[in-house]
């Protein structure tokens, strides 16, 4: 038999998510409510936009893709995320009215980190954070668009957390060890993610979620998951496995590229409708009730790629 090696974490993640199946519970069920309260605010659904960067303007349009999806987040009442960018663009993101978490890159330039975080807070960000999974590249420390990245120590993350009155998010947690460190450092939320497959053979975020949820039991840390989320059923599975919310990713791009803000609104509306449908079919009236009682999980040992 021909042997094959599959290192692509996106592929592994998709296969794992598709192998999680659902049981129906229809008797005495109701039409579910998808709203959720997180970070002392009520949102229309436990779905968030991805921390994206570098999305240019569509031809003939005044806003960049980042502003277009942020406007959609504002109009839908979902928490918005953005990634690497300079301060002037972040100010334009805030001007869309979106409640936005700014994920600052792990720049080696400490001054740049502090400047971007301070600017975000003064400009009216909802939260700030850092994608700690973009430190290393193939030759050592990564350089992203000419910017040198650096390792972030526990002491540095604690300083970032203490330097702001806003919730602090750490993006790119994929182990119990990092999750517990974040809790110990006073982080408000972690994003369980492999950053669309940066690490070969990365564990699917949904596979590691239950362990992380268990390790953080009783700690005041919210859990968000991303990577491969593109439907209401995906969001449902993430919540059932222990997440408080899930962020879509590249699944949003075709709608954004075709129809801008309206496209993203339609896409996220479809995710919300499918989430409501799956919740209703499995007997959950409210997001806060969702647990793993309707999941049929693959046996880990026999999870075949
Ligand atoms: C065009 C693009 C730009 C991105 N920029 C950033 C970024 O600046 N910061 C960050 O934390 N993640 C960034 N990401 C990663 C996403 O936030 C997210 O973790 C990832 O896309 C999830 O995987 P998925 O697309 O398979 O759902 C970017 C992803 C894409 C596709």
C-alpha cells in the first residue's frame, strides 16, 4: 500500500471537524436564540470576524476590505477583530462603528508594540491583543513585511495586560500549557488557533479545546476558537466542545471580495441561521446551554486521515 504523509494543519483540521457528528433531539424543542453575552456586552451571535490584515480596496470602492468587513460587524452586532496594520488604518476601522479588538503583531520593536496598543486604547478599541503564534519563521525569528518579530516572555505579556484597562486577548494558543500561562498572567481571552496552519501537523483547535476548557475551569478567561470555521454547524461544534465563541476566517473572503459589507452581512447571516437551526434541532434554546451531549466524537486513536 502506498504510504502518504499529510502535514497540512488546515487539511487535518477540516477532516477532524467533519468527523464530529450530531444527534437530533426534537421532542419539546423550540426555535433557538443565538444571542450571547460576553465581555459584559450582548452580541447577536457567538460568531466573530477574523483578525485579518492586508485586504485592499475593491475596484471602485473607497474602503479597504478590512473596513468593509468591520462595517458589517458593526451592523450585525458581532465582535470585530483586525490584525497587522498601522495606526491610521486602525482609526478608520474604529470609525466604522465596529467594536473592535486590535491584534498587534509580536514586533521585536517594543516601542511599536506599546505605541500600537496605546493608540488602540485612545482611539476607542474594544480590546487589544497579540498573535503569539507569529514569532518564528523557517530561518529563526520571522520578518513580516519588513518588520522583525520576537519571542514574548510571560513577563512581557503580563506588562501588556497591566498596561491597559481593556480586555487583553492572546491569539494562537494551542496547548494547555500556554492556556494556563495566559490565565496566570491575567489575560481576558484566548483564541485557540493555528493561524491557518502555520505549524505543520498542528492539532485541530477543536481537538484540544476540551482539554483547555477543563484546565481553565474556574478561571476568568473566555475561550474563542478559529481555523476552518465557515458554517453555523462549525460554530455549534466549537461551542459544544468548550468555546465561548468562534471566529470565521478565509471562509468569509469570497463574500467580502464579491459584495463587500453586504456580502459579509449575508455570509454571517447564513452562519447565524444555520447555528439557530442546529441548536433548535439538538434541543438547545440558548447559547449558554450548549454542551457536548449531542456530539458524536470520533475515537481519537482511530481518527483516520
Ligand atoms: C489575508 C489574511 C491576513 C491575516 N492577517 C492576520 C494578522 O494580521 N494577525 C493575525 O493574528 N492573524 C491574521 N490572519 C489569520 C486569521 O486571523 C485566522 O487566524 C486564520 O485565517 C484562521 O484560519 P482559517 O482562515 O482557516 O479560518 C490572517 C489571515 C488571512 C487569510
